[in-house]
C-alpha cells in the first residue's frame, strides 16, 4: 500500500515536471556564455627589473663586501652599539622583504624611517 502511494506521487511529480517543460520550456539551446578576460598588464623592460633587483640587493652585497675586507667579527671588538646597529640593519632588510612580498610603499616608509634614524645614531 505504501509503495503504491509512493509510486503515484513520483509519477505525478515527473508528469508535472514534463508538462512544465513543454509549456514554459526553453526554445532550444541556451546562448553560449562569452567570457571576457582582462588584458595582461604590461611588464617593464628587463633592464629596469634587473636594475631594481640590484638596487634592492645592494645593501646586503655592500655589507658582505665590508665584512670580507675590513670588519673583524671578533668578540673582543663586539660592542652593544654594533649589535644594535646590525640588528637594526636586519630589521630594515626585513621591512624591504615585507615590501617586496606585498606591503605598500607608505607603510614600508613608516616602518623603516625610525629604524634608519636609529641606525645612523648607532653607527660608529
């Protein structure tokens, strides 16, 4: 008895759906959706990108050059001001890295400004 009522309900549901498709159905295929993709942004020339890459890497390269030539890393010449200076220098490099990964220029300047002033204070 239960199966018969269920079968009648399903048959009625399907037939109502078919009638609805015949009465208010679509007129054939739906139109194809045309996607418009954004034009890729123009990239700067290779010379410009290489120049700015070297400009960003210059502080680290200069630091390594000075370390290899004249700066001794002996613990007897290690003073508190040198430790603070090098810590501040690494913090500035971290800010540059954060800028490279996605922070805007104004936030980077706000963070690096006080650090650079303190670096000049603790420089020899």
